[in-house]
């Protein structure tokens, strides 16, 4: 029997020093907070300004405190130095434990990651996140339904609001191809950094994407679909019993243009 080895634990720093047992009690016992996830290559990040804006906006909304982008960049650089890497998957978390007046910033560093190749299958589930514009840890619903989707043989869960309104993937954004435009669901969802970069890149290339209500009973009107997150972009071959073209010439062209749109975003130094 082949046993797949577990990935190594992340390197973790809290406020610029290796996390202690007391530090780790913060996320373990007081998980209310927010985070952003980024892929670092050669100490650079695509959409770094969007990540910093996300952290600042969430911190002000949750804690009524600023979270300086310069401080965040310094903490990420310090954690990369501590882990002795230049390429990594990095998460930056903000917490405010009871009785404290300054945001605690936790940075985790893992090995670099990329979207697995191949088209994906999604299982629709009746779940939509509350306060979806804030990215936050400990999402029970997303994890639960993602687990059910995997048990049913799907790659990911597709979250839907009442009436079968498509919102987002459990850990991705989703978009559709109608033969003319990329269509993002016009529904409450987290605007991922990759999604935002794709919108910018497509518009700059003269192919602006659109927002439109998408429902499960209307999926048959679309010729293709794709998902995206910080790890990359992948086509969708199936949602429930609805099949999409994922490997024909048209969708290969769409995916190529999406790759170019994303690749046009500059990688900003930390």
C-alpha cells in the first residue's frame, strides 16, 4: 500500500517573530479575523496592492483599526527570510484578541502551489457565505460542503443562494463563457485577487467581462466555464449533470486569452 506523505507544516510568524505556543493560542482560541492568500515568486506578488487593500479594508471594518501596507510587506519579507525561501504560498492573517489595541499579524509560509491541471467538476450546494466580501478563516460551511462534494466524486462545491443563484466556488471564483463574453455571477461573493486581475487584463485587451445573474437552471445557455483563485485558472467540465466544453478549440482559445490577461499583471516586489 502506498501512503502519500503529509505536507510539511507551515512556517509561522506572529508580529515578526517565530510563533510561540502563546501566539498560536490566538488563532486557536480566538479565530475571529481575516486573511489574504498570495503566491510569491522570487519575492514578488501579482496584485500585491490589491492584497494590501483587502487587508486594510477588512481590518478597518472588523476592528476599526488601520493595517499599514508597509508593515505587512515587512512582515512577509521577514517570514520569507525566516523560512529561507523566495517562492512560497503565503497567508497574512489579522486578529484582534480581547483587550488588545493593535492588530496581531500572523504570516504563514508554505511551499509554492499552482492550480492542478485538468478540467474540474463542481457540485452545487445550497450555501452562501455571510459578509462574503471579507476573506476569513474557519469557514465551516465551505469546508463541510467541499467535503461532501469530494465524497460525491466532484472536485469542488459550487455555492448557491436561494433560487439556485450561483455565487462562487467554495475556494474559488467562477465565471462562464457565453460565446462572446466572460460572465461573472452578479451575486454577493468575494472578489478574489485573481478575478480582479482578470477583469483588468481582459478590459485592457479590449475584451471586457460582464456581471450577470447566473442560476442553476440557466447553465445550459453557457458554452463553457472556469474557476480561479490565487493558485491559477482551470476550466470547468461539469456542474452537477450539466456538461461544458473544456477541451475544444473555442475554450482552449478562451483559456489562452485568460492566461494572457492574468500574465499581463505585473509582479510587484515585496
